[in-house]
C-alpha cells in the first residue's frame, strides 16, 4: 500500500476526506453478488454481516451480539439492539432472514449460495432473534455469515428497502456512483460502532499503474491500496511525502491445470511442472522479494492454515 502524507488537507478538499485510486471498478455493490476484491472491499464499508472476519480470518460478532450452537446443527443469533440502516429504519431479524433466503434462491444467482447449502431452515423467533437449522454440522458457517445484510423488501415497494440499491448498516453510505469511474461514500454517523474518523471516501478508477503513481505524486490521490506493481516501488520509496506500507496479505498467485486434458490429468506431469517452477526466483526477481512461496491457497495467518504439506 502506498500513501501520501501531509500536514494539512489540500486546498479545496474537506478535512477528513480521502481519495483512493483503484485499478478496476467494482462489479457490484450488492454484498450477495460480490466476488472481485474491489466489490468485496467496498461492500464491506457499506454493509455489516452477522459476523465479520478478524485478522486471522476468525469469525467474530458484528450485527450479531452473540450466538449459541446446539449439537453443531442449530445456531441461535441475537442481534445488537438499535442498529439502523442508512435510510433510518431499524435492523431486525427479518432483514437477516431475507438476506440469507435470497442468497439461497437460485433466481438471484449469488456465488455465495453454495456456502449456505447446509442451512436447511431459517426461522425468525422475534425482532432480534434468528435460528438457523443445518442438515449437517458445517464448520465454515460462521465465516459465510460475514456477508453483508441488505434490507428486506418493503410491502409498499419502496426501492430503497428492496436490496436493489446499496442501503446497508455499514460505517459509510453511498453518496455518488459514476459507473466505471468513481464511487463516493460519506460517513454514517449513526453507525453502531461510532462514526468513522474519515468524513468521506472517494474511489477513483485509474486502470494504468503509471497514471496512478503520477496522480499520487501530484497530490490528487491519497492512497494506492496494493495498486502498484513491484517494479515501480523503487521509484516511489524515496519520493517526499510518500509512505510505502507493506505487510502480509491473502493474495495468492497460482498455476491452474485443466484436469480434463489427457496429459495434465497425470499427477506425475503436474508434479514435474511444479518441480520446474523456480518459485524462489519468481519471488526474488518478479515480486522484488515482496512475497513468499505458498503451501496452498490459505495464507499462514488464516485459522485453517496447515503448513505441513508436501512441497516441490
């Protein structure tokens, strides 16, 4: 991540505003449909889930104040009191039930449908209590419930409450959307965790990496989250008022095989390809040392990571 640091806001820019350059535009702001990284990150600012994932990808309470598990097949969730959507309406268990049922509905086409396949029943006990019944124990369920909750449709057909527009409970609300160009968010002061420290976020879509860097140097952009290829970093590190922050991430680069291919379906062929890859060289030269050889798709900080696997 690359950030511009300054002692005072730029002329004409309100205090507490931040401009972020993105490599690509979000495909959607509906958390039930988000799969690309930009869509997931932006919907995470607009919405809350029953749970959220911490730095180790462990599920912790978010909209749910607590939950109880019985026999591995029954989950009872109690919602935080007084949580409100951006349109002012109070969140209830009916909204959570609508969100989960819509994900299970094939008509929506949610890519998250498979993660909720073990959920057999969704029962609203009262305004703040929800019970899920499972066909079988399912360890990743709490992680799957980190999906953002959308408002249930209103009986009067009010589109703001239909889930078709991004009205959530998150720390920011949508202020302006210019497709394929920019997304503007404003702080939601009634957020249950307190108002954000930033007053607004503006996400500009700038596909070219060199252009993003030039915008950062000019001061028209404040932040590039993972937005520069490693070969440009040496040109950035010594620039005045620019900070380069590095740390572990969950990005994984991998080579996928078509197992229907008569040659690639052979395990010995795939093992030979793995042996032929100079992974240490790729990390050192292509990634400029800003990566480490992976042992699987899960990063070492993930709760389910196991590093004691066969390596080539």
